[in-house]
């Protein structure tokens, strides 16, 4: 078997970068995991068993990737950096069945990618140390696709992690929190020091577990949900009634009636409502509008 470099060793990673003529690219948010224990903990959290279908985004030099494939994962990895994709392909030569795709994760059609690489109806896990610069947009794109995964174990910078699992009334609660709570059930598994990355980022990270929730709305109603949630959080300090007046061309009395039908106090602020309350209001306003 080909000798695999220790991609959790900073020294070996630097040697690889010099050999391949690469440098970390700040504009891509490249901070590479160089800690075998954290890679092991993430893989364990995903409960990877031989034959499990797994997608990894931003594998970098492969610290997590090697753990996943060593555990028997049937892996598809998406890497936007062509040089890193080539390096990773060389490292993973002992597993020729692993697919390394040179692809931008923000432009992926997720259902199409999953259906083209895995059998229909097969549960697929998403496991990733996400580049900081794409974490928010990436999650919005994933929710837009209906969160088509059986399970996700994802590492984010702490700020984004807190937003994804924040509760109504929390300082970090916002539109991303509502959508995350609508599509998934999430929790923080453990924090990660910035010392386990190269180059070292300025902030710490956290690993989250996300699992899909049963969705309450139709696809058409969900488009309305996005409009409502993103609209009210643009002016989060306004009351729900004032936000509704701004978003919907209806009389004040009618909008008060719609809010009360959803059991929502017109004077409440968006940051105090749960995802289920937003979903209920969405259904009522959507049906009224149509």
C-alpha cells in the first residue's frame, strides 16, 4: 500500500505544500485541521460505519478525509481549490473508489449531486470542517435545498455555530436561527481551540450535530416563509405588526387579525418568535394571499 503522509502533522503538511507549490489562500478561508484527535472525534460523532454514504465539503489536505475513508465511508469530497484537489487525489490513492470533485460547494445542486453519486433513497451524511468564509451562505444554500441529508456533523467558527442553534430571545438569534430550527434539530457537541489549525485562525470553533426535522409547510409555502423571515429580521427591532405592514400590502386591522389568528401578539418582536410560530404565520398569510 502507498505510504500515506501524516496530514495532521504541521511539518508534513508544510512539506506537502512546498512540494505541490501551494500556499494557504486567505480568500478561500483556508485554515487546515492538523489535529488527529479532533478528526477522530468528528468521525466518531458521525457514527461512520463501513459503506456509509458521506459527503465532505472543503477537505483541504485531508485530515478528516483520511479518518472518514479509513472508517469505511463511501465518500464524495468537494474541493474548490484545484491544487488541493490534486494533492488530495494523490494522498487517497489507496482508496481509488473515493471521488474528489473540483467544485464550488456554494453552486452545488444538492439533490442532483446526491442522486448522481448514491443510490436513490440511500441515507447520506454530511461531514465537514467548513471554511469560515462560506459557512453562513453554505447553510442558507443547504436549507434552500431542503437539507437533503440524514445527518450533518459540521465544524463552524463559534459565532456561526451559536447563530445556528440560538433560541428565541438569545443575542445571536436571527433569520439563520429560525431557518435552522425549521429544517433541523441541532446541538453543539464540543468546542475546538484555534490551536488545532494551520494557519491559526483568530477565533475558536465548535462542532454541531444537525438532523432533519419533519417540515410543516409545502414547497410553495416555504418560499413565503423565507420572504417573511428574511424580511422581518432586516428590521428586527420593529414589532411584528410594523414589519408586516412593511412586507404585506394589507390594512392594519387585517394584519392584526392574521397575527392574532397565528396566536402572535402584534407588539412582539421577530427575535421572540419560534420557528414553529413563523411557520404557522406563514401558512395563514400564504393562504390569505392566495
